[in-house]
C-alpha cells in the first residue's frame, strides 16, 4: 500500500532537506535562535535532520536588551535541554563599542542597530550561512526573497540579484566575505506553523497563550508596559487578556486581545483573522511602506 505525505509532512521534508543542504554546502553555518515560535520550530526540525548527532552549527541570538523575559528564559532552557551551544551577542555592547546613538522616542526600538551586531557576529565567527525563521507570508519584502539569499561582503541584500531555485536545487556558492541567509520554513504560513506545533507537541513560551498583562493602548495597539517605553500621564494603561502572535522587542511588538488558552483556540483565531501577524502587531514595520526591505538591504535578517 502506498503512503501519501500530508501537507505538513511535505513541508517538514522540504525543511529537513534544506537543513542538510546547509550542512553539506557550508563550512561555518549558524542557526539564529531567539526563543520565538518560528525559531523553536527550526530547532525542532534541526533535531529531526541531525539527531542522534550534534548540530553542525551553534545557536546564535542577537539580543537587543529589549526582549521579553519569557522568550529569553525559554531560549536558555531549550538550548540547555538539547545540549547545543548557544552564542549570545548584545546590541547594548555594540552601541558602546561603536559609539552608536540610541534611538529616542516613545517606542525607541533597537531593531535597526541589531544589524551592526549581527554583521559583527558573522565576522567574529566567520559564519558563511545564517539560518533563520523568516516566512514569505509575514511581510512583502520577505515574499521577494529566495530560500538561499546571498548577501555581499558588506552584508547587504540586492533583491534584483537572486538565484533561481528550480527543482529544490539551492546554490550556496559564494565568494570570500559573502554569506548566505537561509530560510528553511520560507514556504510555511503562520497557520502551518501552529498546526505543526500542535501535531509535534512542541513546547512554547507562555507569552503565546492568553494571559493578563498591563498594556498601553496606543493607536489601536496594545503595547506591554515595560522600562523600555516612555509612559506619559495621558496614556491609557490597563490590564487586559492578551497573547502575542509574534515576539520581537517589547518596544515594537504589540499584543492582541485574546482568550486563546489552547493550541486549538489559537488555530481558530488565525483562521478567522485577515491580517498578517507582522501587519497586525509590529510597530517597526509601519515606519514606511518599505521599512523591512530597507532594513534587509542594509544587512538586517
């Protein structure tokens, strides 16, 4: 009797193939791991690709200093549980070393400065490939990018100079100083991620499920109250039942009002929504129509 793969099996198989291509084509790859749901799924896929052996790459986190503590705690716990090396580099250190100017304003995000730390880390460890959890459905600039995305020796991305990827063939050939950003779950959607998490029984930080949190209501968004944002006397602050669809910095990631306490609840919410996770919750993507693409061209992941 023939066995037919379902769509999650097909996505998983493609991602595992990409992981093994990275291991075969590159000398010093790294897996960017933040403790967010997409990078947690990447770790799970890497375990399937390489166990019982060790990962052929370390886990790397570029820590802005403005992260949610729940995500950082989960990051450290997971790396310890699976026994893989975790490298952390801090944007705050880069700011001091390079004399960079801290962003100012109500929601002062270090996202743009993150690029400096990432490029320095790539240079420090001579990484020739960085694996990340970006997906094409998140944002239109990411929809333009290939699974193997070549960056020049300045870390910059040119959307007009991308390689064809026919028949799942990925070309990782680069010149010295260049590197490749690799996106094994590029063809997954947010709903695919959650269905896979449910099927595989993957543990996640509590922040993804409904919980009570003190939030600032600003331009129809719910921003977590934290030491990293400016609170003014006129601000509307309250405790609401919320969860996070995506987890970036506390300065630029909004929560959504939610009573979703289980994976089935979350999946049903996603099915009912007509807004992408970044479109609904990421303040930093609203700077301009091409905010993400501009950051990517300058070396952002």
